[in-house]
């Protein structure tokens, strides 16, 4: 067997297991999309507020942006010649909104694999929720810290770890890592309870990823931390622009000293070419809009409740409390079959299979956006009702 035969065998095994993945053509964030000549309602995009597909917004942005300011590349890292005014303007605007310092990153993944290694040393213990995103896991693995993972959303289990490591003299700092809304189950961390728990332990700092909450939660769309009034209690509040905010990149809300420290120590930040300045200008434009979209957030929340209840009524387990609503099927091959039926009936949903989720928890992942009507959602639920069990 030559080298290529080895990799082909691995791919063949994935196909047999129903876990083979490939790119698809003509996919977009549009509310309705065309695939293989068929129109489908888009239930797979993370464009939760429908801003990425809003042509009027794009036209307004370019009308306001002179050609001379449309820089398509920063051409270097921010520490060299890439620190265009667009970066500092966006950071200043977000800092005013959140009430603390803000630092920008090239992507959410870039952010999560860089911050934790920079903050940690051999005397750091990271305690992470069992279901945190792959980018966070990779960041933990790249760090020099010890780490353990507590049962998903089980604060009693977390407390046991905190008591153990708080009294360990070899540990100087404990970083508890979680998401506010989880990307696969759509459920939430009890942030208020987590903050109260943190305050009982002097060594603890909190790292919370708001990737799926920014834009859709809180009066001004600042996320679950705003919604539950704990914005100033989370040491490292991170999120992404690539979902509800219709752009690309990541951000950290933190103390000024942490911002300065990361600029001097975070390798992916120091050694990466910075975002195109035009993208940062677009993000700033969108961020201003998002703070005013409370009616859209209310509609999205109502859709989510309708969807969650509908799926539960069909007899499926549904842990979601957000706009991410899984339909847990179990076996990967059955999930693929269900996906094909949904798409044939005009609903673009995608399967989520191992290793993204644990074995025997494959699911359809319904990702709602505020452009969907109640009637469209009800039609989707009717197709789900008729799926073979």
C-alpha cells in the first residue's frame, strides 16, 4: 500500500460510517437558496439576524465608504504596518458599548487557539465544560496549563474541581472556560450562577465564548452576559463577528492590562497578517445597526420557542433554549437519510455527526434566523413529523 492508498482507505471508512464530508456549491446565507436546481429554505446558516444576506445594508455601507478607504488588505500584522484606523475605531466603539477594553482577532478559531496559551503557564489549571467548541479544546492543548473538563453545565461537578484546585498550592490561577450558548445543543450556561460561583474562589477567572449569543441576546444585542447583567464579572468575554454580525473575525472584552499583555504575548495575533481594513469598517457599520435590532431579536426568540416546542411535541429530545435547535436522531446513517428527506421537501438542514458530537447523538441542526416566518417553520415541523423513526 502506498501513502495515498492509506488516506483513501480512511476516506472509504468514513463513507461506510456515514461521516464523509465534502464542500457543496452554490450555498449562501440567503433566506432561500438553490441547490441542484431545487429551491430550499435555508435552515443551516448562522446568519441569525439576516444581515449577511441584506443587500440594502451592503449598498448603504458602500455609499458611506469612499473608494479611497476601501483597503482590501492590511498587508501585515497590526504590530507592523497593519493597524489601520478601522481597527481602532471598531475597538473604541465596542469598548464604549461593553464598558471595558476590546481586542480584535482574525477569526473566532484564531482567537480561541491564541488567548488561552498566552494566558497560561504550568501553574495554571483550566477547567472547561465538556462540550466547549473544538477551537477552545485546541487552545487548551496548545497551552502549558493542566486541564480537566466538567460535566456539561454541571456546576456542582465544577465546584468539586474548584475546591480541589483552590487548595492546591502548586496552582496559582484557575481559568473556567465555557460557552454561553452551545453550538450543537443550543442550550445555555447559567451565567449568573457561574459568576456567583466564581466569586467564592480567589484563584478563579472566567472565560466565556458568546459566539452564538452576540447580536441575538441582550437589550442591545451584546450577548447573554448583557442579558443576565454580568458583563463586568467575566474576565475574558469572547465572541465572533462571523455569525449574527455578518462579518468575519473575533473579539475579546477584558481589562486593559490583559489587552496589553496579549498584544505582547499572543503568537497568532503577533505573527498573523491583520484583517482587511474594509472588513473592520463593515463590522463597525453592522455593530451600530445591531444595537438597534431589538424587534428582530424578539421575533427570533419567539421562533425559537415555537420550534423547540414543536420538536418536543414530536417526541424528540430537545435541550435547546436558543435559535439553535437540534433534532436528535442517533445513528449517523439515519441522520443522513433524514437530511435527504428534508432537503427533498425544500428545507436545507444539515447533519451533525461524530466527531463533532458524541457517538449515537447524530442530529439535524436547525439554525433559525429572523427572516423565517411562523408558517415556514410549521411546514418544516410537518416534514419532521413524517420522518421514518
